[in-house]
């Protein structure tokens, strides 16, 4: 079979396509024929050497994917050959285990092989069946964003409530996380605010249901613009993709007793020094939580809403398997809106 490996790392040129022996499902595993795989920003960070220490050059990348089961290893129950499956990226993080450093030991596409191969071996405990109503395109691009957004927006932001009616959710930018947050929030009854430097992307966001769209290039003080548009209310929940490098405006845009799930660092490094003072945090009684993706249960709940509400993820571009490097380069360009996908089988 054919597979892509990360190589020596440094940039997208390190990616290499190789021939490998077909994997065999060992006890507790399943052999899956890959249908399609999706890219996330962390996949670029892996190639640059900024995510995942001491990864072997033969690591198969990509955390997002969907495939059809071809064989089941000994002891695997509840699945059948031919069924489509996706997988939670942190194999050993489930609702009962709790968060801990142990979850990073088996992270699909990072510390264990990922989806960018014609066939993969998948730990059965990570696998989740895909409902017939969910398309391959949507299933292939969900693993990271679904768990992450559910964790930030619902589990933390709304105390797990399935109805977000009356809530105003904010996300910055129009990448995969922000656009999925928009789609999921609207499916769950919330109002939504989103930022971008592109009027075209903001127009597309309005087509997806965005209630407040803010061009931060035209209005550098976009937080003030949001407060003006909402009558001073501000956001109840923030899915923060900017990070602490430019966090002052995020605080300004957040309403009283708002909750900010911070997960990104589009303004710079995750280690950037915070640019805000304590005053707004205390004055508004705001709560901030760092978000490391989400566990299997969060992914399952998000997938259920996607299936029930017929949510179709926005895929900006889909590339053939042999052109996987071009998919990385397109993601790196920042021109995309939503997700970038690779068709495998």
C-alpha cells in the first residue's frame, strides 16, 4: 500500500510518499481502508518541528479521517466489516479516564500513525461509527475540530447544555475551528459573531448563519465594533483561536460572566506573553480555560448533532492522495475558509 511519511521535518518538502506492507489488525485493533483525511493547523506545526518531540521520520501524519473497516482484530466487538468509522485523536482519553499527560502517549497522527495512508491500523477503543446521514467529506474533517469546539463551546462554555438559545458565541478567523464552531452553534440555537480580514469570507459566513461579522482590517478595534452591534452585551462564550498575544480585544469583546475557551495562537506562539491586564477579567467576572482538544465523549456528542441537524462541514479544497503535499501548502497559504481535505480511496 501507499502512505505518506513526515520525513526529516522542517517544511512541507519533507513529506514523502512510500510503499509499505499492509498493516494487520492485532488484538484490540481494526484494519481500516481510508476514504478521506483532513488537515489541521497542527499538521503544519508537526512538519515544522513545532509539535511533537522526537517523532520518527516514518510517522504517517493526519489526525482527521474516515474509513471503512476491512478486518477486526481479536476481541473487538460492536463493529462490523464495511462500517464507516472515525476516531478520537487521543486514544486513551475518554469521559471516565479524566485528563492527564497519559493522553499524549497515543495521539493519532502524532505519537502513533495517522490517516494519510491507503490503509491504517486503528485502535478499536478510539473508533466511532459514522451515521449514514453524515457524508464522507464531513466525517473526514471532524476529529480535531469537533472535540475541540464541543469542549470549548458546550462542555465548558455552556456547562454541557445542548440548547444554546439566547447565547452569543464568538470565534475569530475563518479557519476550520471557527467555521465549525459557527455551524455547530447555529445548529444548537445560538447567535454567532465571527472576525476576518476578508469581506468575501465574511459574506460566506453570513450565508452559514453568522449574525455579526467583523472585518478587523477595516475596524482594528473589532471588539468595540461588536459591543456597538450588540448594544454593549458582548459574547457569552468565546472559542478563542487568537491566543494570548492579542488577548486584550478578546476580553473586551466578552460580556459579563463570559467564558473563554482558549485553544489557538494565531497571533503568535502559544508561549506568547499575555497582552492584557487583570482589570477586565475581574470587572466582568470572566472565566478562562485552556482547551486541549476533547475526549471521545465530546466528539461523539458533536457527531450526534452533526448527524441529527444535517451539518455539512465547509471544505474549501480537496486534493488527490498523490497531491497531499499541495494540500499542506494550500493550508499553509492561509487562503482557505473552513477545512482542507485529501481524497484517499
